[in-house]
């Protein structure tokens, strides 16, 4: 037998060829340590990408793509997969040519280079960033078949940055200072009005995400972090902060990011992203691939008002609920990972998750939201998502009575 | 100020170069003016390819005019005339971000003129000889200004309203809606497309 | 003036051209959301890469490259920059063809597919992984001029994985089970003996790092996480775990990863990576670029025996110490980020950091280590590092009396 | 076992295909044997290009023989003969990982023969007609076996030894050594190189 050729031996043996036959990678050398100065995922993970939906917008240059939540785990979103939303494409800023100016109601109007900013004390915090329009497609009913598209306008990143208050204190705030206008260096010149109190509380001028420099599509070299508040306020490519006594009511806080109610009136300054959760697996893009038996359900929960204290899961469309297991770090205004393991009997399921935050706010049903806000809001849809698992394991985005 | 001694004072010219924002009270408006007629011409040349000659929007590019009385309908059309609360936002946004792909290429007079034309198209001014200027700017109010109100959340249940139901919460559950767009992987010609848009 | 061409206007104005002159990115559109399905760093960060040192090894296929610690911040190492150490190059494993076998002293010898593994309960934990040879070059004295090379065989990652104990319990441990032999699917067939107690305590079969699939160079599709213990034990491309009653004394725990003492005797099973820290900035590759004034010193500290309770910093080569500020999450067996901000008077400095862990172990000086172990150990060098900052801000790797 | 009901039992053949590890007590050794002379030939053909005809190591590839009595010197040479505690490690490692780039291509007889040759080159056996086999394998002990001992750490100060000194800890401080390799960026021809290696 020892002399028999390998293939013959394997054929004679009983079992899985994946074990019985040698693989190239068991025998031959792979790339050395000089081959990948900056690494990339396995070729077998080529489908793990941000995806956009062409018909959503007029042009991909002012559009959005979505984080593949169903292919991730834990709470950190890798930088290459953090969803993108920009209004004039990715600004490719040269940090040597980048400045941050503080002007307006300050004692001294200041200019900082990147090197200047590196001299202020820094903080490291994990925060989610959710676009106010995340799940916005679903206001009128189930639309897109996959949590990447229904919930993928979110990412969760560890930022390193300078507390904005240090920069403001360096400039010296006038006593009538009440509002800030952060402004981007991109061709959209993005601006938002931010109340000074928030800025002094926990805003960061962030320059690193998950340890390395911000990615260009996330505002390289600096962006504003506005923890827990809608993503549009996290101005990217930040180049100026004006201090004022009144809000500016700029385009992104009037024409956009205001919630239109059924009666035609509209809410403004709806900044916090309310408590929300979604089951990422199983989900339409990630069906159950095994027969009945022990299975892992997992998902993400977050709240812009604090931490997540509890997530409940229902397998029967909200009739009965069980507490899920939250695992991994629980930070304020950061995504939480939850699991619910159960023995699947192979019959159809209607999966839901319901998160509760440290302020005691309970994630509402979509119908509860519609009852108070109608269906024209576009933004701030934090309703409970339902996935219909069929007996074959296939999953569909549905709504239930 | 001066806690750390880092950074330097901005020059007047530097602040002037970047300080372009405009507020509802007129703060930030530069000197200048422009008429509806001037605006029509500039708009046709630099804006209409996307937004249409009358702000009606080409393809999926934004609609800028019309939509009055649609806000409580099933398909609200949110435009400067129907939705925007303040005229300053029009000036500020066009000046900073339009034309798309050639941002900050317009002079103050051009922006005043385009803004005047947009007011005209939105029936906020009806005189086609109207001239908008720094001086008369804050006299103009957009029709929907009063219909914005401050965020009143939380507007859904909290634990104060009682513990959330854990068992037997409903009699029966039925599927009432299914995903409109089943094939979300944008890899084939025959991909379905859905309604709505993101803003 | 309004009609004057832009350049003329800018020339007439007083100030920084970076502010007075418009940049392309302020005016023109950048890449859309369909351009980068999987993102990458800015072109201006092209020098932020893993680097190897050609003369260290015979061939880059069995060698090491180093994490650019001086260019990172926070505690998370981005996946593309996690140092690589492999013994037969990067195995490019097809997960569909990958299996995990458990054999030996178990009730039932088992085989798992990747899909099987996804059905076990998961945990999310942040752990550092340090090669036992990190700083090994420095046993005989200052060698390499940069913390990337002196300390860059470490990374710190949030793992998602299945507690190994679940897999072992599924197989059913015999009463005489005491040791495990995890084995890799690569062409080095990497093996190490791991005491069962550690396996049942906190080892994970990890499949995700920082949210996404393990990178090929880090063991895709699965690796063993052995928290706090030397990196070589974290077997990559894990394909088999044998359960036994005695250790195997394989090549990587005899010929390698044993500490040779001055008297010719050698320590074995020196698993824990002891308390250690390094100042990452300033450091030889990251000099001080500004004149005297307020400056930020930062670094990393970690211990394989628990968390870091304190880091002290000295500016004068160990004569006087001040407590540093630890910022960001403090997890067990995870890197901690520390900062020490001070007013630099422009004169030369001898920078040191000294970490203390939750077991009360104090990071020793290099001379204290040499006094007990000699200079032939190669591994487990956790001595205090000294950087000499010159008056121009340049920094050099030195040792001091 | 069987808590979750996941996975399946391995077949005997599957376990046999992967269960190649060898322990000091001989567990895992396959049937077979090989002589020093056979080993010399195979070694010359499949190993010597890297390790040298006599295990002396070519360029920076590993040295496999010699180094006796260097372990307490300034430059220890750690080989199978001078350092390795167990012969089983030699068999196991060559069988699983060598030749470098063609792992697991040797038959048991070949590995026994090479191992015999390595014993001979390391003066552990002196008879050039020596044949190593499964049967006599565990009779052979490597000279350095007794010189390994269990990790005795912590071997440096802990808080129990007192609070670490915070001020005035030394009289004066002088630089005693400087980095040997100043230019660490491997981008030019004239890069310096240092001593030592990583394992
Ligand atoms: C090449 C296409 C294009 C051209 C030309 C263009 N725009 Fe736009 N316009 C856009 C896009 C795209 C947006 C939305 C940008 C975003 O997503 O932030 C927009 C948005 C706007 C808005 C805000 C719409 C809303 O409801 O919030 C206004 C006002 C506007 N444009 C005016 C103009 C004017 C005035 C011009 C000419 C001076 C112009 N545009 C030229 C594409 C164009
Ligand atoms: C192409 C080069 C090459 C060839 C051919 C080769 N080796 Fe090696 N050998 C290496 C390298 C490289 C290592 C170190 C691998 C590592 O870093 O893990 C090594 C390590 C070893 C070691 C362990 C050395 C130690 O001190 O830990 C032994 C024993 C060994 N080889 C024996 C052999 C034998 C026997 C053969 C032939 C059957 C062989 N080698 C063929 C390159 C080679
Ligand atoms: Ca509010
Ligand atoms: Ca202003
Ligand atoms: Ca498709
Ligand atoms: Ca030990
Ligand atoms: Ca075995
Ligand atoms: Ca060089
Ligand atoms: Co937006
Ligand atoms: Co190693």
C-alpha cells in the first residue's frame, strides 16, 4: 500500500476526499511576507463587498452603498466594508494641503494643520454611524430583500480623535456661542448645524478609524464624530467649523433629514438615531443552509441615546419573545452583537428582534411608527424587521399583522 | 482661549476665502443682485441639463419647482416652493455645491439671479422683472416655513409604559406584505427596480 | 475684484495658499459608490505598510513582517496591517474544501465543515497576539531603529469564534485527556502542544477578525486563538485537534520557542506573553516634527496574564516616572493605548514606558531580564525600551545605564 | 459528548490520513526503517541544497548538525545534536514539513533513513551501518534532553516586591548602546544589515 499512488490510495479509502486527498496548500509554499505589504481578503471572500442599488439615485457619485451586515460578525465593521454615502463622490484630500479653520464667535479665529491636530490630547471610542435614511425604503412596506439593503447604512468603528471641545477652548468661545457649523472640503461643501452642547459633550475630530487613517470615503484626513446622531452630521473632509448663535438651516437639515408627517408638517433637528436592531443571520442574503437542528441566530442592536440593555427575539412574528444573549463589548452609542441559539425544527419562522436601550426606549413595530409618523418620513425608521424563514431555509423580507 | 498654544490665528483673507455660509437672517450674504430673466438664462445653461428648464428634474435628478399641496399626499414632491423653509438655504446650497461637478464656480450675482428664477418658477414671486439682491433678500419668505416643528421624540413606547409583552402578545400572525424587490444582487440585466429613493 | 481671475485674487490675499486657492476636491466630483466595493487606504498613506527585514531570514516564505505601530493609534490593528509570520508562506485555503477534525482521546472522533462550525455558539473578544520572538533581536542590545521592527510582531484584533470547549465537549473528552495538539493545514503542518486546561478556559476557534473573515495570512478560514499566549500557538489554517495525555514536544516547542539561559539550560512551555509596553510616538520612525511646546506621547501596553492597570512614562531614562493616561477599552489580554502629554522644552529626552499588569507584574528593564536569563533567550523579551529624542526631534533606539 | 448534534464521526481512513504526529514515547510512528547510508543519499538529493551535505546549512538556511558545547557561549548553535531534546521531533517535523516546498512527500522508510543520517551527522550514532526503525526508535536519546526545564516565571519584580520607584530612581543616566541598524527602510541597495535572526 505504501507504494501505491496517492489517487489510488484515496480512492480505496473511505471518507471525504477533502480529507483523504492532499491539497496544494498542505504541500507547497504560499506567498512570503514581502508579497502583501497591505493585505486583502481571501479570494474566496470576493462576494463580501459593499453594494449599491443603481435605481435608488440619479448617479453613483451622489449615492450610497451598503455594508454587508449578513457577512460580518462581532461589532467592528472593517474599514473596507463601511458603507459609503457622499454627495459629490470621494474627495481625495492631500493631508499636507488640508487645514482646519475655526471661525465665528471665538476669541481668536484659528487655523490648524494636520500636524497641529496631532498635538492635542486624543480619545479612543467605538461608535456606530447610521445614516438617517437607513431602512428609509421600508416606510411604505417591505422593499429590499436583504439586510445589507434594508439596514446596511450603518457601520461601527473605533475612532481615535481629538475632543472637539479642546479645539473650541483653544479658540475661546464667546458667551453668545450656541451653534456650530462644521463644513467639508468636498465638492458638496457639506454643512450641518450642531448645537454647541453636543460638541462640548462628546464630539471628536477623528483622524483614525479602527487604528489606521480614515479611509478617503470616510473623510480622510479628518471627519467630525457626532456620537449617536445621524450620519450626515458626521461631516467628512472637515475643513472649517464656524461658531454662531443660531442654526443655519442648511440644505441637509431642511430639504433633507427632516421627517415629513402625514399631515404635511415636518420635524426638524431629529438628531439621535433611536434604538434599533436587526437580525443579520438568517436573513434573505444568508439563508439557513443546514437541515433542522441546532442553529445560531445573530444580529446587531444599537441606540444613539446610550447602550443596549436587552434584545428580545421572536421566532413567531412577535407572538412570543425570548431574551437574546448580548456578547462582546457593550459601549455607549456603539453596536451590540446579539445571539439567539435554538433547535430549529425545520418549520417556517417569522423572525423579529426588539432592542431596548439604557434610556428605556423600546424598539417599536413598523406599524407603531406609521401610526405616529405616517409613511412619508424617509428618515429615522427604527421599526422591528421581520424575516420569513421558509421550511427550506430560504428567507424573505416580509411584514406581518 | 490659548490653552495648548497650538495652531495659529487665521488671516482676514483666509476667513473670507472659506466663510461662505448664509443664514436665514441674511448673515453671510455677499453684495450683489440678479433678475429672474438673468437667472433663467444661467439656469438654462448650467442647471437645466439635470434639473430641467423649469426645475422639473431630468430622469432621477432632483426636482426644484412645483409640488405645492403634495406634502400630505401619498407621493410628496418636496421642492424649494413646496417644502423648503428658508430662501437662504437656496442661496447657500447653490453657491457651495452647484452646478454638480463644478462647485463654487458661480459669482454672487449669478447665484442671486438663479435664486430669483427659482422663486419665480415656484410662484413665490410672480413678477418676471423681479430682481433679488442682498438688500431685499430677507423680505422674502417661503410658503412652508411655518410647517416645521422641533423633534418631539420619543414618540413610541418606553419602559415607563410598562414591560414589553413577552408571551402570547398576539392572537395570530399573518404575512401582510412581501419584499417588492427580490433580486437585490445587481449582477444581471433583468434586475427588478423598486420605488422610492434615498436622500 | 469679483471679476479678477482666481490666481490673481489669491496672490493679492494674505495667508496660506492651502486656504486661499481652491483645490480640485473642493470643486470636482470624486469616485462614486460603485467604484470601491472593497475599500483601500488613501494614496497618501502608501507608506503605512507591513515591512520585513530581508537579512533576518533565509527566505521571505518562512519569515516575518512587522506591524507599523508608529503609524497606528487606538487599540485595534487593521487587518491589512497585522504582522505576518508563517513557516511555509500564506496558505490559500478554499473554505469549501476545509475540514476540522477532532481525534484522539475523545468518545467520538469528529469532522466539521465550515458550515458546521457556524452552528456553534460564538464569542467576541479582543486579544493581542504577540510573537514570542518580538523584540528578540534586542536581547544583546539596541539593534533596529524603529518600533515597527523592535516591537511590531504584535497585533490586536476583535475575534469572533467558537469556544474550543464546545467542540471538545461535542466530541466528549476521555478522562485521561490532558493535552491538545492543534495542527495547521499549511505546508508547514504547524503543531503545538496546548494544555487542556487552557483550551477549556478561553481558547477560541476563530473565524472572523475585526468583523470580517480571517485574512489568508492570519489563518483563513479558521485559526486557534490562545489568549495571552505566544503567537506561534495560535495555529492558523487549523484543520485538526488531537486530544492526548502527554505533550508532543514538537519542533516549535523544542528547537524553537524555548528560552536558552546563560548556563546552557533551556526553559520550555513559557507560554504567557508577559507584561510589556512600548512608546510608539515619538519613536525612530516617527520623530517630533514641531518645535518645543505641547506634545503627545503615546504607546501600547499589554499582558498575557490579564489587563494593564498602570503605565508609567519616564522622560529622563528611568530616573523619574509619571503615570500615563490609559484611554480606550481595557480588556483582558488585549492591548491598551496610553498617552502622556507634556510641554516639550526642546531639549533631548530619554523616553521609557513601564507597564504593570493585573497580576502585579512590573515590566522589567532589559538589564533585569539579562541578569536572570542572559542574552541567548531569543524569545519573551519584555524589557523596557528606551528612545533617545534629540533636540531636533530625531529619535534613536538606545540603551541606558 | 453530543451536546449540539453538529458534525459527523470521522472514518478510520480519514483519521489515518491526517493523524501523522509522533510523540517522544513513539506514539504515532509508522512501520518502517532506514539506514544511515540510505539517508545520506536521500539527504544529498532532497535536503542538501538548503541544509548542506553535512547539515551545516547553506547561506542562512538552518544548520542541522554540530554546535555541541556552544549552548552557553555567545553564539549558540542549536541543532538536533546540540539542542533538540527528543528524536521523535526530528521524525515528526521532517515528515510533516520537509523538504521545504514539498511537504509530506517522503515515505516512512525515507524519513527513518534521513533521521538515521541526521543522528550519524550529529554523532549520536557512530556506526555508519546503523538502521533506524519503529522498533529501536525510542531507545535513542538525544544528548540535550535533560537540559530543558519548566518555565519558572515570574522571574522579575512584581508589586509584592514593593512599589516601583517613581522619582530619583538613579543617580545619572548615560547612553550605553545605540541602534546597530539605523536605516531600517528596505528601499536602497546600501541597506545595513544586523546580526541575529528570528525563529
Ligand atoms: C450634473 C447634474 C447637475 C447639474 C448640472 C446641476 N445640478 Fe443641482 N443637483 C444635482 C444633484 C445630483 C443634486 C443632489 C446632490 C446631493 O445628493 O447632495 C442636486 C441638488 C440641487 C439642489 C437641491 C435639491 C434638493 O431638493 O435638495 C438644488 C437647489 C440644485 N441642485 C440647484 C442647481 C442649480 C441652481 C444648478 C446650476 C447652477 C444645478 N443645480 C446644476 C445635479 C445637478
Ligand atoms: C528549499 C530549502 C529546503 C530544503 C530543500 C529542505 N529544507 Fe529543511 N528547512 C528549510 C527551512 C526554511 C527551514 C525552517 C522552516 C521554518 O521556518 O519553519 C527548515 C527546517 C528544517 C529542520 C528544522 C531545523 C531547526 O533547527 O528547527 C529540519 C530538521 C530540516 N529542515 C530537515 C530537512 C530535511 C531532512 C530535508 C530534506 C528531506 C530538508 N530539510 C529540505 C529549508 C529547506
Ligand atoms: Ca431633537
Ligand atoms: Ca459665516
Ligand atoms: Ca441580480
Ligand atoms: Ca509556563
Ligand atoms: Ca496522533
Ligand atoms: Ca533604506
Ligand atoms: Co445625505
Ligand atoms: Co515561529
